[in-house]
C-alpha cells in the first residue's frame, strides 16, 4: 500500500481503518477477498493485516500467476458496479 506504514501489533491496520471507510462492514453479510504472490511470509502478513481490518474470509490463490485472475476480476467488478449503480457490493465464494 502506498503511503501506509504497517507497525507490529496491528497498529497500522487500526490507522488505516480510521482513515478509510472501505472496510467489509459497508456491505452486510460475509464477503471474500483474494490474494496471491510468491512470498509466503508476505502473504501471511497481508492476510493478517486484512483480518485486522475485518475481512474474515481471505483466500490465497497461490503464486503470482494468480494475479491474472484477480486483475481480470476487476473487469467483472466494474461491470457490476455500472449495472448496480453502486460500488458497495462484494462477492462470496460458496462451496458445496
């Protein structure tokens, strides 16, 4: 994240949460968030940071090649935003 310093003990997450209103509580119910990358420790830190912000359902999509999927998701998200006329929505993965 540009311009955000993450400190030990979750203080960075608290700072970001005070500064932004883009947390999962804007949309009722549980939704899912996705991450990917080649650095396992970095992904663990990011997942912990996201959980501090309130995201309980974080899915690790594997190595950096998973970024192709998350980048393509933006196209779907933009289309949904246009149809729904709001950016306040998210998705949830439901397994059988």
